C-alpha cells in the first residue's frame, strides 16, 4: 500500500505510452483543450508520477516493454491505495482484435480507445470516459 496522495487535480491527465509520436500527438490534442497532461514512457515513470499527484484520468498504452499497460492497470487497481479507486483508466491500443476490449476491462480499464486515434473525436472520448467513470469507477462505461 502506498501513502495517500495529494488532492485530485480536476483536469490533469496521466498519459502513459512508450511511443514518442503518440505521446506528442495526444498531449497536443489534450493541452489544446485545457488539460494539464503529464506523460510517462513506461510503468516505472507512471508509478513515480502517481506518487505525487492523482490525475483526473489515466490514458494507458497496453503494449509497452517491461510491465505492460494491463499489468500496470491490475497493479493500480489491486495494490495501490484508495486514491485511484475512482480514477478512470482508459486503454489505448493499436490492437483491435475481437476480445481485446474485454481483456482490458477485466484488467481494470474503464474504457478502450484504439490507435491510430481519430483526432477529431479523441478529446470527446476522453471527456466521456472521465465523466462516465469519474465519480464511480465503471459506472456508465
């Protein structure tokens, strides 16, 4: 168990992705809409970021070297303190094989967005997942 974190930042997003082009694009889209976006290129960086601030939502790449996004999500849902209980975690993945969304949800993800992202719809999807899940994890998603 970790110690309790500082307050939840209403518009902060933790974006976890090992692809620099994906990080740059998604960060740009989200910052243009007023979000405070912190990035992590792997699970270790994500865990360090979560030590100091609880985000509004976590966008999690599934396929990363080392601890992948599903393993990190399971760790956060199972072993982390209660500060992340109501924080939506949305899977970001290039894999769109039948059954992948169910696997992500079983790991603890509240939503699922495939890559390449639709730049016109991406921010709206993030807002929808955050709004649907932000108060009660899993509600409405």
